[in-house]
């Protein structure tokens, strides 16, 4: 009974740390809270924000324990940026969560006694839940975000063509269509808004376009930014280039959908064989098998 309680406590600690990491990395910065005075009487008292700040500081201190090279930190920061997480302390929070999760599972296995019985298996499980589960979650977010941006590009290009033909410049066009894409394609809208902020802050257009393609990690968006930079450099009409690029993007999207439809029959084969066919065989052949067994037992 004690072992079950310890295992349940370890699972609860894992879920708590993972949910805390998800909340800290997913929540958007609150500008109102940043400009709020610390001595404001209206916001004193019990708040969950205090516990979140303490948890964030604990995760950051745990992340600073492990030595990490600047190249590895920059690579981790780039992966988090491609996943849509732009916190400055996101790499440290992720590293701290990995360390705490791994150590937590090792402590649970030591308390239950499984570490002495099967140390190799316990170490593998601790490494899996502590190190691989956060990376799997980050990779899933990266893939989902890239797919969302790829699906949004044809519609965004149509809006860009309409705005440019109406007389707006490229910078004004991206700033104008970013709020329009917020409802269905929030990821691409965020990228366009960051581009507008960089241009407004004084960055050159080519540098801002290069950063736009680099942040997302999507090949289609990189190709779009390269086409826009070339059109801006050689004086080609941007509307014509966008129209040609939009047609090619729609062709690519149709080809991707056809590819997924062709793979669907193969992917459905395994659930049919493993889940549906055994039940059908039991219903159809089960009574006959029982009758045969009864007849053979009488003989």
C-alpha cells in the first residue's frame, strides 16, 4: 500500500511540474502587470502570481545547475522559437523542468525499492520521463505550428495581393492583414506582427524578412521571404510575384492533401487489424468454435 502511495505521489509530482512548465511557457506576457507599481495597494494580498514567480525562480535555478554551452542554448532557444515560445528564460525553464522530473522519478524509485531490484530499467524510465517527454512535447508543438503556417500561407497571400493592388506598401500590408489572420491562423499573424514591430523599430526590410523566415522554420515561408527580398532588390512588381507564389502554394497544399489521403488507407490498416477484426472474428466464429468444442467433448 505504501508503494502505491509513493508511485501515485511521483505521478502527481510529474503532472504538476509538467503542467507548470506548460503554463509558464504558454502564457503571454501581461503588460499591465509589468507596468504596475509594486506598492499598489489594490493588488496586495494573496495571489497565485506569487507562487508562479517562486516556481519560475526554482525552475530557473535548477536549469542553471547543468552546464550548457552557448551553442546548445542558442539551439534550444531556436527550437523554442519555432514552437512559438519566445520567453527569454524559456531554455532555463525547460532545462530545470527536465532536471526536476528526472530527479523526482529517481527519488520515487528509491523510495519504493525498485531502484535496488531493477536499476537499469528505473534509470531508463527516469531519463524517458525527465528528458524525452518535454522534448517530445516541444517537437509536437513545432510540427503543429509549421503545419498551421503552411495552411495559412495561401489565404494570407491572397490578402497580400489585394492590399498591394489597393496601393499599400509591403510593410503596411503585413501590418494590415495580421489582425485579419488572428482568428484562424494565429501563428502566422504573430509572425507578421513581429515583422511589423521590427520594421517600426528601424530594422531594414531585408533583415526583417530574413528573420521572419528564420523564426518560423517553415520552408514555404522562407521561400516567400526570399521572393520578397529579390523583388525588393531588383524592382520587380511585388503583386505579380505574390500572385505566382500563391498559385504554387495552392498547388503544394493540394498535393499535400492528396498525399495524406493516399496514406490514410495504410494508416487505417493497423487499427482495423488490431482492434476491429478480432471483435468481428469473436462474434462470427465464437459460437461455432464453442459448438465444435462441445461436440468433441461429448465424443
